[in-house]
C-alpha cells in the first residue's frame, strides 16, 4: 500500500465578527477581515493513492510525538499483511531519531522522501488545497474543537465518494515549462 503522508500545521480557528455576504451581480462574496482567533490545530493526513481514501487526525502541535502518534494510527488501520510505502517530504519531523527508530522496528514500512523543495510532488498536498478551499478558508469557528469537528465531517463525507488523483500533465509538458522558466530567469 502506498500512502502519501504529511501534516498541515497552524490551521486557524477564526470566528468572523460579521457573517459572510453572498455573491451577487457585480460583486464577489464579502468576507470581513476582522475576526477572533481561538487557536490552531495541525491536520495529519495519509492518502491511499489506490483508492483516494484519507486517514486523518488533528493534533494541537506538529512535533515528532504527534507524527508518531499518527503513524501508530496508520499502523492500526492498515492490514498487517501489507507492506506500507510512505511518501513524505524532508520535514525534520519525518526524520526525527524517534521516528527512525520506530520505523526500523517495523520492516513492512518503506519511506520515500520527495526531493527538497518538491513537496508538491506528494499528492496529499492536492487534498490539503481541496480541504482548505472547501471547508476551512471561509469557515467561521467558535473554537478549535469546532474546527476539528468541521474537518472530521469533511473527511467523512469526502471518503464516501473518493477517486484516486490522476496526473494530467505529461513529463514532456513539465520539462518544457521548466525549460521556459530557465530561459526567462537566466
């Protein structure tokens, strides 16, 4: 099983002081920039790339302890006869000695790091964008607990009708874009 894993930290529980104004003819949705900040949460997520299903957990911090707790949740929810290939970025939490020791005692785990500055290659980042746009960005939350509940509801509903993400760009089109960018900046 291949799981794309990462954490989205510092998700803010913002309570807007005014309700959102709906979109209308000639103007976009109105959002007040005045809010009360009730705290933050970190969302850990593991994407099963074969099914598009997500396993998530919200925690107060984004340290190796919370990441290890999430890995233990993954371990408990994946059939024990499967090898697990984790795709992660080079964040220090993923390489902490405690994490390395835990993984070393579990031979079914195989860790694959994305190149430095290329965490966008990890497909879980696509989903972080989706949840941010559809459930978090314009939300109003009276507490961190309210935010975590909203995230949980989104994940539950999302997992009902999942599909794997599919790359639509070809390798040639990506390399052509890189070539054009290099020509512009040199």
